[in-house]
C-alpha cells in the first residue's frame, strides 16, 4: 500500500468554479504535509505547506485532518492556468525526505 | 533562482549498460535527492544525501548507486541497466536554511532501457 494515496482524477472544472480534493496518508508518524504542483512534462514545484490549523494562500486553501489522516486542497475561482497535477506530500522528518502521492489531475476548461 | 541541472533530457541505453545520470545545483544546497517517477506510482525516492561524501538509501535503492564527491554534484549510477529501470528520473535539492521540504527539482531525464 502506498504511503500517500490520491484520486488520480481528472477533475474537470469550469473556469471560475471551485474544486476540492483529498489525499490520505497511512503513516501516523507523518509530521509535515505539503502540496506540490506539476505541470505537464515539467518538474514538480512546491505549492504550499499544510498546517494543522488550515491555511490559505490566495485562492488555495489546505486543510489537515490528523484524526482521519487526510489532507485536502481547495481551489477557488479556478483559472485555466490552474490546470496541472497536484501532488500530495508527507514527511516524517525535518530533513526533506518526502513521500509523494501519485497526483490528482485538474483540468480547468473555458 | 535555484537552478538544478540534469545532464540529459532524454537517454536511450541498452540492457546491461552502465548508466550515469548527473545532477548539478548552483545554490549551495546541502541536501540532494534522486527520485524516479512512473505513471500511477508517483515519485519514489531512490537515494539522498545530506552532505558531501554522504549517502542514504531511499525507498527503492536496489539496482542503483550514487556518488557525491562535491557539494553541488550528485550522480546516480545504474550499474547494469535493466528494462524495469525505464523511467523519468528527477534530481532535487534543498537546504535547511530555506526549509528542507522545499525541494527544487531539475527538469528530469527520461531514460529508456531497451
């Protein structure tokens, strides 16, 4: 079983709509969580960290539910440029050794 | 901006060949990583290094080795390439000064083993 599981999608979203998706993690020792974004045929890039209290970065909101061991990402007012694969990431240490999910594909349509 | 450079974008090798994948970063990062990315499996950690001359096995080290003789360079070696090593290989670096979890990736090497 993979340590981080994600719905692969695709999530097809009309421009301007809201989309939300989750990922689950199996290692209860996981301490830190992140969302990375990967555009088609490009390298992954850090989108945002996920804090216990939940956090926002512009149109993006991340939530962590430790009891149920899942993380969520919500994108408001979707833009065409939000089309990408979103990688859920967990870590059990502070040294940068990360566990990546296989990604959730989001396609924003005009 | 951090630049992580991988030596080749595409590489085709034959079964049994020794393969070297090179990665160089220009931001004096302490941490360097090698991942492979396969459809449906995501990124899987092969090896990582927190300092020069130092290496640690990741989740799937079998069939691979690494070398870190200089801080800026981290090489991945396939001693005897096999078809199941056909994959996209991604190198990354990070630093505790900026947050070790903020990985900067190279653009990847698509390796095909025939």
